[in-house]
C-alpha cells in the first residue's frame, strides 16, 4: 500500500496520507445528510457498509478499515473517507466512537478539483479536525429542527465545504509547519494584529510569551518564513491597501492609522512591499 509520510518532530506533528483518493469540485457545496458522533463495535469485517452518500469519519479507536479491498490501520486521529456506492468494513480491537458526516456526491465536475485522500493519519492535527466535525454537526442539527431557518442547512454545507478543503490542503502542501504553527507564534501574531497601529518593542513581545528574544525570533521565522518586524510591516501595508481602495481618507491619515505616521517612511515601506507608491496604488485600484 503506497502512502506518503510527512513528519515534523519538532512540532509533535506526524501525518500519513493514503495514495487512494477521490476528487471534489472546489466550488460545490456538499449537501450534508448526517452529521454526529456514533459508536462502533464491528469485529472481523463482519458487516459491510454501502450508502449512496460519501462518508467522512474521524476515528477514536484502534482497528482496521477495509476500503476498495485494501486494509488501512486506524488509530485515534485517523480520518477516512468512504466513497458513495463502495463497500467499507471494520475490524476493531474494542468498541469506540467516531465522528461521522455523510454528504451527497458532487453534481458536476466543472472547475478546479480538490483531491481528498481516503485515509489520513492526522497526528497532532486531530483536535483541529474534531472541532471542524463538531461545527458541521452543530449546524446540521440546527437545520434539522422544526421551524429552523433554511439558511442553517446552507451554513452546514459551507462548514462541510471548509472541512473538505482543509483535508484537500493536507494532500497539497509539502510544508506541514505552515498548518501547524506553534501556539506561541499564534499568540504573537494575534498580539501584533490587535496592536497594529502601535510600536512593538521586541523585548516586550518576548516577555509577553515568556521567551528570550533570540529564541522567539528563530521560532517565528521557522513557522512564518519572516521576521516579526517583516510580518508587522506586511500587515500594516495590507491594512493601508484596504483603506486606499475602500475610503477617501488622505494618504497621511492612512499612514497614521496603520502605525507609520512619517509620510516619507510610509511611502518607502509601502513601496518596498507593493513596488509602487500609496498614491499610485490608489489610482490603479480606483
């Protein structure tokens, strides 16, 4: 059985993807039919399941699943996709539970496709997957209630589409760390974003998360590919671009809002990111 294995021990991250897959049209919203957590106690592949819907599961037990006449190991955190109209069966070492979402097959194959592996061992990313399953289930259950607004079914489909795209990206990326950033890095990113107009002292940032400046700098660069200063600048310029496109605020006032009040410095930094001056960018985008 051919599998692709990716491992980043520094992040406690290990992921294994089956080479078997199906394609899903990226622009289509999947119709959610069932979404909940269910018990399972199947032994010896004694019962085969086949439905007209696709079924994606997040397993919380040890065992084996048989798909397309091939056996795949299951451990807590394994995600599987059983294609519509195909048999799947199980052999578990002991009873357990799994998240389960059944969704309708695609109605067309137009546009870009995302590749969904049939088996993914998520490792440290399993809690993120569980949260996504829970969100789909909550919205679907809301849609099933009597008198529920019709938009709730669409919301469940949107959440399910996000889950499928997330799974598809696992197979597309070759850099696991971009999807598994250290919690410390996330705290720094949130801090910078919340305080974008203000000056950020490197020592204060390090003290905020209880790390030395040098270690924080290495950690941040490893997970984002840039320094904290460069990230801060890129976010300031991104905000400036939004204000230039969507408002009539003077360029000087925009510079103040994004934390670069010196007009000459603002122009220089904006040009270093975009290749043009703020005024030129506004003309081009108007």
